[in-house]
């Protein structure tokens, strides 16, 4: 039997997981000498590359001496926490990375909690020790305190610690050791990660933790083999969580070597492989021995906490920019997404709209961004948290929030968060003159908070949050105070009128942009919506020609990216998304309908 070690790399967002995996790949000699390798090779899809974040967990295998090390790189952003949870059941230890300056952050807590609950003993890697502000000792203490707070057992509290600068390619046992290479980390993995339990002689049991698809063989389940063997061409029983069973033949078996996938004939207990041949294979399914099938425990997958309504674009510019605009097209695309993205859910609501649920705004935003690039056009409503009822009590998701702000903004941050029903749990001055304040807050209170927070802290605040649990509903939360500037006409925006409107607030559009009646073109400086006319040209006089229009100096418009727009809009507003534009509009384009809506809402006592 081959010597195998299975490990996942977990951390808060940006603490250096993908960079570390890069270095391990490079330094193990897994790449051929001629192979050109980019930075963060594991971040392979377009959006991952552009944003420098990991969205999907991905596995790679490294050959080191006589060992094969299967490494799973996981996403650090809280919205993809569900990915991490699933992956942890497939490995025998984790590398927990913590930034030597930032220290323990919300997602560090979230992922470590899951690892501790599964009984894994982490290898702690204090990373980025090259940073000027690095304080490895303080961070080490924070990690230890966190483990104690998480009820770690004695073995877990004796976790090994290494100090690293992943970017510069070294790790070491002692902070005073020389900076060399990753050898100490390889040693730690070989010494400290237990060999997989289970036996190749037992009846086969493998569990799927990620899905993939291939144009030739269809759905593929990336699985960990816990017992027995999987052979290409043999029949196995696919066992689902709901008890359904079906025998199929493995048509293709794929092993991992570095970044390559290679076809293999057989794999044994302890290894991670991709299995093709089971048409409806899904995450959590067991691939079991045909004659003595025993299912593994199903994977626990946390429910989505945020939902958003997606609907067909019915505005006056509908169909002018997108390729796929019908309700059928949108439905097909969403259904396809739900097949592989098990952390999300979709529910048709009738009248050409769909409720899409996920773990956060970023996760849903990325789906929308992908659809837009594929030529889709649609509307998105304001994100809403998923409220549940437990024993007759209305429950809503709560988040752990950490904000880092320069001292002078501490007051405003606490005040604004108080209005959003946040409970402060700690306040610690940091050595660099900032304060780290922690809160527990209903997820509802966080919707739209980021942009306000950045404005309040002049862009210097940093905020991070992560799901804690469902708790009883906490009452109304304050939301955006400023009104919207709404266009009262259809046409093309004119510089002269935009120039005059600048006094009214912040604009989202520039001259020549298409606008329509009911479209939101800016944020008013005051509460309450304001209807304005962005089309009014200057009257021509003898003195000046309309050409002078070009010379008008306008403040650059606020860039309403998809995520900014999701943060900004209120319940009666929508985002219009097309391959070319992101516009904000009122749900009711006609001012009479809008007034009626406001009246109805008042009457309903909201
Ligand atoms: N100074 C310094 N920067 C580092 C080090 N390791 C990684 N970085 C930088 O930190 C940033 C984030 O690195 P990634 O490897 O993408 O982090 P990640 O943990 O994979 O991020 P997510 O997958 O989005 O959670 C990049 O700009 C890296 O170059 C290090 O040792 N020192
Ligand atoms: Mg990453």
C-alpha cells in the first residue's frame, strides 16, 4: 500500500493558503523542470484569478520522498465556509494558517472550530512573518487561547507550530532559525499527520466531497476512499442520503498528480480520486461494495442564510444588451448551477422569478457575475436573510463581526453598529494604533453596512464576519438613511443637467449613459427619494453653443459594482444586470405605482 497523507489547508481569507500550496508544489519537485508555473496556480477559474481569492476547494497531490501528500486548498471567505466543512471530513489533519500580523480572525475561528469538533489535531502555521507588523508570539497566544475556548482536548492543545513566509518559500520550527525552504513543513506533515485509517482489504466505501463534470464522461465525484479499493470497469453501489441505491460501473478513474489528472486503473483506501460512471452522483454519496454495501454518515451541510430574488428584466431597456433574457433560459442556468453548487438552493416563485439562496452576498454575487459574462440579463432584488421557525420561535442568522478601525473612528463604528442591533463583545487596542472591536450581530444588520462603514472610516476600516448560529429574531434594524435620485424621463443623460444635479447628492451615472423613468441615478444627500431630470440640455443662446457642454467638469460618478449595488439597494429597488451594464432602478417604475406602494406599506403598519 502506498504511503499517503491527507491534509487540508484552512485559514481566514487572504492568510496565504493558496500561496503556501504553490510553494509546496514547487519545492517537492512535483512540477517538471520545463513546466511554467503561475502564481497561485490553484486559483484556476477566471473570477478566482481576477479577485485573487479561492472560491472552490481544489485538491492536488504532491509526491515527497516515498509519500504521496493529498492537499486540499480551501476558500477562506466566509461565504464559502460550507466548502471547508465538507472537506474536513476527508482529511486526517489540517494546516491552520494564521497571518502573523492580523492574527485570529472570524473565519479562523469558524474553520478551526469545525476541525476541532472532528477531532483533528491541527498543524499551526504562523504565516507572513516577513511583514513589518508581524507579531508571531502574540498570534501564537491568540491561537492557543482560541483552542482552549473551543474545548480542544489535550492532544489537540499540543499542536505543532511552524513559522513561515509562504510567499518567500520558507517555513521553520523556531522563529530564530535560518530562513531556508519548506523542508520543515514537509517534515511536520510526514511526522504529525496520521496515516489514513481503514483498510484496502475491507469492502469498499468511498465518499464524494466535490463534484466536477467532463464533456466525455459526464458527472464526476471527487471522493475519498475510506475502505477497500476502487477499480475501473468494476461495479459498485451508489448510496444516497435518502436511502436510494443504484449499481453502476466505474467508467473512468482519475488520480491526481500535482496539477494534472491522470487516468488510473485502481486506487486504494486512504487515497483521493475522481470517479466517473454514476449519472446522478452527488456530494455526500457513498460509493460502496456491491455485495456488502455500508453507507458512510451523510455529510452535514449548513443551510443557506441569505436569499435573493432573481427575475426577468422587464425594464424599458430589456433585451437590448443581453443574449439570454427569458425566464426559461434563466431557470435552466440556475438549475445547472444547483447541480454542482450544493451550498446554494433555488426555488421558482412563479411570475418569472426565482429565489436563490446561499451563504452570503459574495457567493450570490459571483453566480450573478458568471451569468452576466455568459450573456444573461436579469434583475436582482435586495438580499434577505433566511428566517426560520423553531418551536414556534422566529429565528434569524447571527454573525461574529470583527472590525479594525483607527482609534478616532471607534465611536462612530460602535454607534452605527448599535443601531444595527450589534452586541459588542470585546475591544482591544492594537499596537499599530488601531482598535479591534468584536460584535455579535444579526446578519440582517450587516446588509448594506460595508459601504456605510467604509465612508465613516474614510476607507481605513476593515471588517470581517462569519456565521455563528440561528438565534431568536431581534426586531427591526435600521437601514439606509439617504434617499435615491430617480430619473423622471427616458433618454440619454446630459452633462449639463448632471452638473446641476451634483448638488443634490452623489451620482452613479455619467453623460451619455442611457436612463429611463424610474431608474436610480444617484444617492440623494437627504433622506427621502427625489425625482430629477438628467436629460435637460442647456438652452442655446447666442453666447454659447451646446458644444460647451463637453467642457463641464463633473465629479466622477460613484462606481456601483454588482456588490456595491447589492449592499446599497432597499426593499423597493432592483438591480438590472446585463453583460454591459449594472443599473439600479425602482421596483415600480411609474411614480404613481411607487406612491401607492408606500401608502400600502404604511397601511400594513410596517
Ligand atoms: N508578506 C507576505 N505576503 C504573503 C505571504 N503569503 C501570501 N502572501 C500574500 O497574501 C495574499 C493572499 O494570498 P493567497 O495565497 O491568495 O491567500 P488565500 O489564503 O489563499 O486567500 P483565499 O483563498 O481568498 O482565502 C497574496 O497577495 C499573497 O502574495 C507571506 O508569507 N508574506
Ligand atoms: Mg486561496
